[in-house]
């Protein structure tokens, strides 16, 4: 088991995990997170605790508590980021470029340069921003790095609230984007309309992917909609599923509707009973009954052999493959009509 804590650079930003070491941190405290360009100030949102996970191994060590100088530097960098964002938006509009700024990083601790402003933007295609970089460098007085990102990465940087009412998964805990298809929506009984199941980035929602195994396992155990089951309110018909609560909705013959846990529902449909019997019957359990000596035969008695049929000969049949004679494969002849007999001849020809 590993001892892990989670921090974030923004109030509702991406979660980053740290090894707290031997110290005990509380939620809301400011600590230093090690980065490629030096330690940065982050806020604790998840107090240290032990987690049984093989993935949370080799985490960076917490660099300690943030000092007053670190907090002042962090506030100044936030002010520089806000100024760089407003300047970049104004110059982009002045140059008439199809670019949208989604985030800015202000880096002032690096061995290669003094100060750099990394500006993240989205665009429908390739953009010629050579003139824009010169104006940005003269206005911001820093090295400029323009980075074009995709729609999902832009949503992760900007953040937001999803259709479920919670913070976006990509801006909180998701680290990798996996392909999502409409087949996953069909398994989860969702509308196949892409407009109804897309996220703020315009792509299909990421939760369809990592929730798919839960729905697949539920489908294997739960009775299908329309199956007759035995429930606490009596025998009824399944009219709905609830995967998050691991329950099914049942309606009995009196019209009562209730939601029953999956463990309390006993399927009684013939199709499910047949499937259970097929799974229970293994090849080792199947056996053939042996004949009992002296048992009476109850079937029809075969007629005794009365000898060869009268008029039958021992000549080999020409249709028999073992007779030795080739089988006659000639087709019956049909009379052919000569010329145009019985039909009107074409123009300019005489009948034959």
C-alpha cells in the first residue's frame, strides 16, 4: 500500500498526486509541487492516506510547505498570466486570425530562458501567426510559445461543469483520452444521437468508455427487460434497469411497480432456465444408460427374412457406384426446330 495525497494548481483543476512522505498535510494547505522548471505552489485537496493501488507507485515527493516568498511569486505569476491572456486575445482580434486562447502558462524559472509565456489556443486548421508572435513579444516582454491543442485538450485546460452537474472528468482526474464509439451508448441504453451524448468538447462523453465494463457485467447477471421474475411483491415483469444502484424495476400483475435489488430478483423465464440448465450440464455428468440383462423389449419386432424377392437377379445395377459400369449421364434428346418454322421470318429473308 502507498501513502498518497492529491493537489491542484487551480481551484477546480486537474488533480496531481504526490508522495507526502512522513509529514501530515491538511486540506487547503499550500505545498510545493516539483516540475521540470522548478517547484510550483499547489493546494492540497486530498489529505494523505494509504491506497491499495499498483498504479500509484513512483510518485514525486512533496517539496515541502510553500513559504511567504513562494506565495508572493505565485500571486505575481497569476497576474502576469491574466495580462498575457487579455493581450493575446486583443492582438489575435487585431490580426484577424481564427484562434481562440484557452490557457496561458507563465514560466520564470528555467535554465534556458528568463521568462516565457506559453499560450494554448484552438483553431480550425493551420494558422500563420508569425506576425502575431512579434507583436506579443514586444508587448508582453517575454519569450512567446504558441501551442495549438485539440478540442479535448482545450476543454481539459479551461474546465467546466458536465451534464451530470459535476466538474468535467477530463479536467479533474482523467489523464488519457480513449476512443469512444456509439456501440458503448447502445450497451448503456442511451440515445444513439451523438448530439445527446456529446460533451463540451464536441466529442462523445469520456464517461461512456470507463463506465462500459460496469454495464457489461450488469447485463450478464440481470434479467432482460420483459422477462418474468419472482420479486418481493410477487411474480412480475422487468420493465427497467438501474445499473448505478444494481437493481431492476419490476411490475406485478396488480400494476404495482417497485425497484428491487438484483440479489432479490429470481428470474423465471423459460429462456433463462434453459440457459442455466445448459450451463449446469457438463460433459462429465452426462451418462448413457446400460442395457439390463433380461429386460423385455417393448419396441416393434422386426419381420423375419423371407429370402430374395421373386424376379430379382444378381445383375449389377448400372446406377450402383460399385457395379463397375459407368453411369449413363446422357441427357434426353429434344426435337430442334429447323429454320423459322412456325415463326414469321425477318424482313428480307425467305423461310427455310
